[in-house]
C-alpha cells in the first residue's frame, strides 16, 4: 500500500493549510530554560470519528471491525441490546427509524434496565478494539494537552506505543457522597514528552474494574440526557459557589482542569485542533459553551482553531465563522493526517 495515495487528492490550498498547521505544532521556545524544545501550543481535541476506519484499498491498515462503533452505529447497537431483532423486530425497527440522539437512546436503555447494565453494555461495545495508525501518528506529534470525549483507552495505548508517559485526568461527576476534586497538573510538569490527557466524558476502564464490575463512585460517564444535564449543572454549581468551601476548593471542583481552562482565556496563545467532530456535533458545541463559561469570548475568538473533517455544513460553518475563528480542512482524516505526518516528520505515516 502506497501511503501517498491517501493524500494525492489534496488541493494546493489544503496542503498550504496543513503545512501551516504543521508549523504551529512544531513551534519551539525561542528563549529560557526550554529553548529549542517544542512548545506544544496546539491543543488536540479528539472526537469519536478520530477512530474512523481506513478507506477502500487500505482496509488491512484499519478495518471497520477494528474500531469502536461511532455515532449512530453505537445508537443502533444499544437498540439491538434492548430489542433484539429476532425477538421484537417491530420495536427495533421503529426506534432505529426515528434516528433518536444517542443520549436519548442511552437514557431509555438505563430506564429500561439500570445504570450498571448501561455502562457494562457500553464497555462491551467499545472494548477490545485496535489502535488505528492515525492515532499512533497523532501520538507521535508534539501535543502537550489532549482532550477527548471518547470513553475508550485507544489514545492512551497510542501514547504508550509512541514511547510517551502521560498525565491523565478524568471528569468527576460528583453525584455520590463527598465531591471529588478535578485532577489538574501544574503547567511546569506538562510537556510534549509527557502530555496531559483529559477525558471530558469519563473513562470506561475507570468505572468498570478489572472484573468488569460497576463502580458507582467512579461513574463519570457522560452518555445519557441526564448525564449531559448534570455536566452542565456542574459548571453552574461551582460558579455560583454552591460547592465553595474556599477559593482553592472552588478551583479544584471546577469540572475542567485549570491548566486546560486557562487555555480558553488566551494565556500562552494556544491554538486548537479538532479531529473527529462534525460542526453539528453536540459534543463540540458543549466543549465550547462550557469552556467559555463566564470568559471573554472575544479573546478566545482571536485564537486560531483548526477542524479536520468532511461535510462542514454551510449554515453551521457560517455560524462557527461568525462566532469563532476557524480554518476548515474539508477532507477525510485518512487523507489529511497522513499528509500532516509526512510534512512534520519527512517520512510517510506507518500503516
């Protein structure tokens, strides 16, 4: 398989934008004790479609069966678990035909069964999958901060394969007992060699122990309608001082780590790279709204943001252009990332 075939359709404009993005990722400190080291100023946001399978002709590199289910696939699999086609075909077919949001289907599943079974089913559906060459390529790049709404451990595995240690934080829902402080790492301890990975919507291996048993005190999975509402309320609770004991405790209980939260204020002039999100993706809009909570949106608007995905729908694209500053790379990630890798490392991405 010739990797260059993956990106041969890129236009000159797309190549220019990806070259500019590569320069941003490779930018180094010009002075001080870190002189000559990569800044890691680009913050990587990974959505579910970052695990998309390889295109036709490259199936051996990453087959559809290798990856976790994405979007409506996960929705339909949950429906199949509730109403098996060979037992209750009518309900199965009608629910799928409605194309309900995943959060609604997950809520329905939880009400029909219970929370432990919903989380266990999620674990069963996303566990045991392979790391894609794209994730391995991204793990080699110089990102200090990685934020993901994915529940799986595939990017952790990719970082390990790249020979990198990493810090990790997981969103705390604080639904049970004493509130748990949000994990945050001092900026001085984070580098491109030891990045900080934050799981925005929880971690499946944190809530299920090694035997697959559910641990309610660790449950921070954001999947159902109630989970999303609870996440939004967590922002307001802290801002309204409902959980405030001292100024320090308020910061610790804020559901987004302070080192990442500060990036949205313009500190260090970070830039943002979104991979695996469509602009109509509710998760993407939630990231923006919660991260910009009570901040000066004009400062964030001035920062550079990149999005690599297909089908940037025109009305949504116009909204993002009007409210945020984005460079859109309208290509499949299996086209854009191999080119980005080639530009950064002067060699083709391993398959």
